[in-house]
C-alpha cells in the first residue's frame, strides 16, 4: 500500500501528465526500444507509428495518477489491459523494464521539475500498480491454460478453410493441428495471431475477433485487408490475405477479451456495427439465436456498399428467425445495389432513426466499428437517455475515447 505522502505527490502530478503525458509516453517507447529491441516482438508496430499506443498509455498513466488512492475506479480499463497482456504473452519479467523506462521518461520530459521526491513517489506507485497487474494476469494465464481445451502461449492451428467474404474481408477457419479439444469462448472475444514473416526482423502479433458462435470445432476470424492511405499499410492483414492459404499453420493464443455478450439476461439487445466491426457482432447474433431463442435482437450494420459488406448472406439467413430484426445501411451504394435492393437505408445510422426503430428502454446496446461511427452511436445513445451500464463497445486496437 502507498503511504499518504506518496499518494499526495503522485496526485499532484496530474496536471503535468494532462499536459505532457503523450510526450512522456513517446519518450518512454523511444528509450525502451533502444535498449530492448526484442520487445518489438510483442508491441504492435503500426499502433506505434500512428501514435495510438502512446496516446493510450498516456491516458492510462494519467488515470492511474488521478485515481491512485482508489484504483478500483479504473477497474474496467485495467481489466481490458490485463486481457490484452495475457493474449500477447506479457510476463512478470517485463514489468521492471517498463517501470525503469517510464520513470526515465518522466524525469527526461519534466527536467528540473522531475524532482527526486516525485520520481521516488512514482516508483513506489508503479510498484503497486505492477504488482496488481501481475497478480490479475497470473490468474488469467492459469484460467487460459487449465480450462477444457485450454493452453498456454501460442498453439499451432491449421487454416482449414479460407473464404473471401467481400472485396476487403476474408474469413479463416482455424482447427488445432494436434486435433485436440479447443477452449470455449464468450461471444465478442478475440484471439491473437503471431506471425513470423521472412521479410520482417521481428514477429508481429495481432488480435482478431472471433466471428462465429462458440461451441464449434474451429475458430473463425474475418480479417479486413488494411491498405490505402493509412500509414503504414497493414502488414499482418495483407500477409494473411496474400500469403496464408488452406493447410498453412498459424500460431494462435487462447481466446481473450472483456467485450462480451451478457448471456445471463433476456433483455432485448441491439447490435450495431460499422465495416469490419461486424465480426464480434455476428458472433453475438449467432449465439443468441442458438442459445436464447426468445430473446429479441436487432442487428444493424453500416457499410459503404455491397462490395465491402461481409457475411451478408449469413446474417440474412439468421434474420429469418422470429426473434431477429436486421437492417443494412449503405452510405455509398452502387447503382447495382439500388437495382438489387440489397440494403435498407441509404446514409448513416442516426439518432432519430434509432429512436423510431429500436427499443430504447431496457435494451442492451453493443457496438463496434470505425472511430467516427462509434462516436456517433455513443453520442446518440447518451442523448436518447440510455444508461451507461447498458452501453458496451469495443475498440480495434488501443483503447480510445468516445467523448468529444
């Protein structure tokens, strides 16, 4: 436990972290990777280059300082990080390394303002936080390894099937090479894929949501090819699309993640997705239809047009069930889309549309997609009076903010 003096000193740094937090985390990663380049085998290079990881860490450090006297306040954020760490293979020996360079970065950025008293207090605080993370993650590792069909680290899976779902999304059906049982999962969870590519110095690990219902003899991921204007293009997604074929072997972690469908209630559920954000939503939809046949579910998907709309026929078939309603929005439908009547609404999912077409009271809302889509949905739900505990969402990549 931290003494009150250390708590007061750490909390006094909150305004500084609010102003300089991202500078500190940028410097932290620079220093750490210079001395420990082997850690680039774990960290997402694309998130580093796009500064997503730096912003996410800066937000986490700021929150830790602000609530250092009651870390339970940031419990949901901690839980998400713990799940991600387990899926990546973060171990106790990594924490002293991170702590060393975080303190060096704080000292480096603050200069003379980073007094010994402040650094010592932060060192003590980091020790408490690290011990908490290590303890929670030890339980997660134990659960992953010792559940039925579970395992530790990465297990070899064969690509049993590779199915093109749209111009940009391809599904991979994965079965264990050892032909033994595989761990169950909760709809909404993800697996990590670890790739060693000949052209790359370091390994690359990416998380992909499981897009099928649990209880099968396989896992399915539906991967979007990330290419175009973003820098850098998705090395892993492109490699999977272009070089991984049926019969190839992939290294896969046990399922992880805290963005999961609550199957202990029968309240109406609304699933909203944009683009490839439909992958966890389809898993949730299929699970409801298979296990909660009386539960009302509304599935709303937004895409540019039919050329990039994946799993369309699969969802249409599921929507034949009496407890399912399905709606499709295209913001840039093609002429052929109009002719074939293959979408329901042109444009975006709006607050007024939600108000008039879904059950707002008592429904649970789950959504995932591009950041602008998620911000618009979140703002609409809040304006419509949906309680925070009924709003659930998932970011692909480091946790961001939906607050404007």
